[in-house]
C-alpha cells in the first residue's frame, strides 16, 4: 500500500468523521433550541422565582451568595425582549366610502405605515371598501381611534401573539447553519478526493436550502413584528326612510296607491286572460251558428195560401 493511498484514505476518513460530527451537532443543536424554548415557556418561572426570592439556600455560603440581591443570573423570561405580533380589525359605517378610504390610507402613511391592500366596490348604498393598513405596533390604538371617527363604528377587535421563543429559535438556527456552512466551505476548499468533494457538495447544497428557508421565516417574522396589521372595512350608511304623511292627505295617498295597485292587478289579469276569452268566444259562436243552421234545414217550407 502506497503512502498516497494511505493519505487519501486517512483524509476521507477525516472528512467523513467531520461530517458525522456536524450532523450530530445539528441534531443536538435542535434539541437544545427546543429545550431553551420549553425553559422560557415553562421552566423559566421556577428559576426566576428562586433567584428573585432573596432567601439563602440551606447549603452554605454558596447558596447565600446566589440568593443575594443583585447577583441573580439574567436567565429568567423577564430579561427577554418580547416579540409581539399585533393584528386588529375595525368596521365603520361611512357617509362617503371613497373619501374615507382615501383618508384612512393617508392616516396610515402619516403614522409611519403603509397600505398593503385596497379593494373597493359597489355603488350608492351598496358601496364598500376593504383596506389592509400596516403601522408600527405602538400606533395601532391611535389609528383605530382615527378610523372610528370617520363614521359609526360597528365593531373593533385587537389581538396579540407572543412569538418571542419562535423568533429566538429561528435566529439561533440561522446562526448555527451559517457557521456550519462556513465549516463545510473550508472542508470543500481543502478536499482533493472526488468522493469527498461529491459528499461535501451534496451536504453544502442541503444546508444552503435549509438556510434559505429559515431566512425567509426570519424575514416574515421580522415584518410581522415591526408592523402591525389593521384590517379596515368601510360600508355605506343605509338611506333614511322617508316620512309618511299622516291625516287626510296621508289616507288619500294610501287609498290612491291601493287603487292603482288593484287596477294594475286587474288589467294584468285581463291581459293574461284575453287570448283565452277570444278562443272561447270563437268556439261558442261556431256552435251557435251550426245549431241555427240545423234548425233551419229541419223545418219544412210553409205551403202557399190559396
């Protein structure tokens, strides 16, 4: 066996060992991320309670030092920068839907936001407008109050979702994948065996695909956190019913309307039955003519008077 063969096999074994270690590190990293998330959600409460109680542990000086004020480790969930997604919906009846839709878009822009959706339709009392406004979360209440002033507020709802652990998990996985890719690129630059190159390129492509997917999630989360979403629905106000005149004139108007309604119904019925009446008249006339004709033929002519 030559030295070059031994060296090649040794290098291949080293590459495979490094790949296996990286795969194990990725699996353990995912487990640690999940553990960190569960610790923040559930287990963090007990830890913060122990650090914040200020009581000395019965184990001696070390426990007393850990319980002293100002020496608590910053591991509790209260030290995290909370990441909140805010969404809101509001429905308003408006006297002028088009005008108020333009005002809503301008209001969102004034508050440092954008208009990500604008759908308008209908006409008259059926006119509607649905807008999706994006503003900084701290400006949501101000925007909702401004929108409610456009007309009659029908409904309003505000929802929040805490995605702190989700954001931290995605950020951590992105950093881990970027570091893993850097190591793989270094191995790829030093590799000389074809088999090693193929294995490294395959692993590199898979990691790059995972990184792109995570970065897309990271951007989407960042967008939802940085700008709240407010859905505005504008509907036109229903026209007010006309006041009916009371007294004699009101009764006269009501009677005239009833007369016109009945007359219209009678004329409609007459028009609908007229073809049938004509047909019945023709049949009756024909039968009468035939009957008279038979009687005339059956009677003998009268004898002349001598």
